[in-house]
């Protein structure tokens, strides 16, 4: 009998383990890495709760050690996409009807499994499959994913409590229905947490989901699926498949029961999706929800009053952690002439100490970029600078090598042109471009910054002068969805800095916040009149 209101209290952020030498967590993580490396994982799709394999077996190798085989996944063909949609639609009624406290329990249990039993296996899978160091994996595949699960349960609880007013003689209420149809989650390579959350958030709201992770994230995504199944996720609620991107779009966006897309990835792919959905709009039973967080060209702007050491540290961490492959990574910097050289000297000295190599060696700060396509696209920018006639020059790094893994040195470019290509375009790698401006012209520079790229994801300003901070925060109001003062522009924490950008960077639906969950709900308002009128006449009719 369900006769109580169930509340899920606000959680605390999952504490970040530090993996210092001699710590228990370091030992456990190293053990998990060794175990995974000693196994060849055979990774199936999961459709309707069943393991499914195709005839197309694809190898998975660590980006930093391409000679090593981690295992295989099975590429999905057309038939699997249709089966995943059918399984989702079959599961729809019973999943939507499950009482909230039971639905919620599955996700909190998954968070608990991830925080305990699976923490090291999950981090090891993210390190090996996506080439993250121990700390980068810990803040992503453990802490952020745990936080997404726990905080979203709490936020959803708060939404369900919101009820309309009732006037005398009337009882009003609101039901928060899931969407009618299935939700498609298409997720990027760079965060295990984003992959899990984009599938789990709509499911938590009672929706059924088809999940297509990036091929280069399947290794860790499959660990999340194992956890969800152990936590009790019923068959068909989340179906994970591995088709080529265009194929999943072609089939799902043509389906009458397509109810929404939860996407994170590049701007070009999202815009193609939106166009296809627009062209197909008359086919759908309901207007689909379109939620997408996309590219960025994130900035650090130092005001003449900034503390040089703080700027240099913000740049070193902000630009190069996870090889610059965070959508929030700093990739263009504007430094004032009065302190530019001091900042650059400190930054170059620091960056030169960053060790690069495989993830198993914990002293490496920099690992490999995700794959060969990415390697080629990033190094093309570096080569362009090497061949440019003075508009830009490399002042640190610039070497690369793909003989053993996709390694690119953290690279700093200095340009005399504030609109040079590497100041405007998303590179998505360990490449930072610096432009030095005349300190007296800092206000005009803000206009240049604001108009340089179509994106508006993250950005930081550094200053000691409070009038300048206030001025910059106002002038740059539309330049970033996540704005930082005296800090690097990356590292958003669930519940603390809800994440998302505007302009060409996405729909700004702030993953991991209450705002995102509203997109996966379709409220039904119910008015009940307690004693219905029995005569159509209103008092004003009376003579
Ligand atoms: P991507 O766009 O190449 O791929 C994202 C997903 O889309 C993958 O699953 C891919 O297989 C799929 N896909 C590709 N082409 C498709 C198509 N035609 N139809 C349907 N699906 C298709 O992005 P990526 O390289 O995995 O990730 C990097 C990008 O993601 C960067 O642009 C980065 O800025 C962005 N990103 C943004 C955020 C954010 O919150 N704004 C967070 C992480 C990453």
C-alpha cells in the first residue's frame, strides 16, 4: 500500500579520494587497472534486459597504449535500433506506473554501488578506455556520476511536491507524467558521468530510453549498465546500443513515438539533429524535447589588476587537464601588457614540468587524446601555426607522436591577431592560444572577446579590482553559461555550479540541476470540483 509522501533529502557531494602514494584507494585502483588489463572484455548491447551481439566485432584499445587490446564491442545495425525502440516502448507503461519511492531506490542504489563496490573498476575503465589520469577519472566516473544520481533523485522529489493552489470547493493537483514515447540519449566520449546521466535523468523521471554512447566511451559506459542492472533497473527502461551516429538518428528521428533527445557533443552534430527533427515534425505524436549541450571556446580574461600566479595556475589547470578535452577547457586567453610576460613565464615553466604518458603511471599529468581522428585534427592546428608567417608562434610544446598512443604535448601558442583561427575555433585538445592586449584598452578587449566565437559555454575573469569584476560580469553576461571569477573555467560540481552554455554551446538546460529534469516531464493538471454546479446561469444574468 502506498499511502505516504516519500522525500529524498538533499545529499552531500561525494568526497573526492586523492590517491596519494601509500593510500588504500591507490592500491585498490592499481589492482583494478591490472585486472582489466589482464582481461579481454566482451561488451554486448543491452536490449530489453538481454545481452545482444552482432556480427560486427570492434576492438577497444587504450588511446595511450594502442598495442594493447582491452576487449570488443559489437556494432549495432538497423535491426538493433528498431529492437531497442520497441523494447523501450514495451517497458513504458509498467515503468511509468512504478511508485516513485521504488523508481528512486534503483538510482540511489546505483549511486551506492558506484561509490563502494564498483568505484575502482569504474575509474579504471575510464582511465584505460578514455585515457584519464586517476584524479580526472575519480572526479568524473566516480564523484560526478554519483552526484548526478543522488542529486537528481532529490531534485525530482522537490518537483513532485510542487502543487497548485486550490480555491474553495475545488481540489487542484498536478501529476508529473513522463513523456509519451521514448527518449534518445546520444552521449560524448569525454565524460563517463555525462554518458550515464544523459540516460539516467530521463529514466528517473519515468521515461524509457535508447542510449547511444560515443564508441570511444563504450568501455566505461558498459560498466555503468552493469551497475544499473545490479541496482534493479527493469528490462527495457534503458537500452544501450552501438550503431554509427547517423544511423541512430535516421531511425529514431523518423519514429512517431520519438519524444525527446538528450544530447551532449559537438555543435555540428546537434544542429544536424535539430534540422532532421524539424523536417520530421509532423510525424511525431508529441512535440519532442530537444536538449543539447555542445561545443565551446572557453576563455580566460585577465584584467590589469589580476594576480599573475592565480592566472598562470588557472591557465595551466584549465587548459591542460584531461588534455584539454573538457568542453569547459580554457582555450583562449587575453592577458594585459602590464603582467602578460610574467604570467607567460610562470605558465611555460609550470607546463614544462607536466609529465606525459600512460595512465598506469600515476606521475603522468598528461595522457593521450582520445583517438586518431582527434589526434589528426588537433595536430593540423599545430602544423598551421608552425607554417604561419608570424601571426602566431608556439612558445611551449608543439611536438606529437602517435607511434604508441595519441600523444600531443601541452602546447601554448602566442598570437598577435585576436581573431587568429586558434582563438576562435574549438580544437578540443591540449592547445591554448594567448593574445596580449594593451592594458589600457581592457574594456574594448571585452567586446573583442564577446564577438570572437559563436560559443558561450564557460569563461573566467581574473582581477583584484572589484569595480572591474563587477563591470566584466555585466559586460560578459551572455558570453558564458558558466562564469568564473578568479578561478579556472572547468571543474563544475553537481549541485554547486549547474552546467551548460548558451548561443552555439547548447540549450542551456543545466545537467544535474532541477531545471534539466523539467524537460523530461509533461505535467497533467487535474481540477476536481467537489460539488458541481447544477445550473448554467451565473449571478450576472439575474435582472
Ligand atoms: P561528437 O559530436 O563527435 O559525438 C557525440 C555523440 O554524437 C557520439 O555518440 C557520436 O557517435 C554521435 N554522433 C555523431 N554524429 C552523429 C550523427 N550524425 N547523428 C547522431 N549522432 C551522431 O562529440 P564528441 O567528440 O564525442 O565530444 C566532444 C564534443 O562534445 C565537443 O564539441 C565538446 O565541446 C562537446 N561537449 C560539450 C559538453 C557540454 O556540456 N556543453 C560536454 C562534453 C562535451
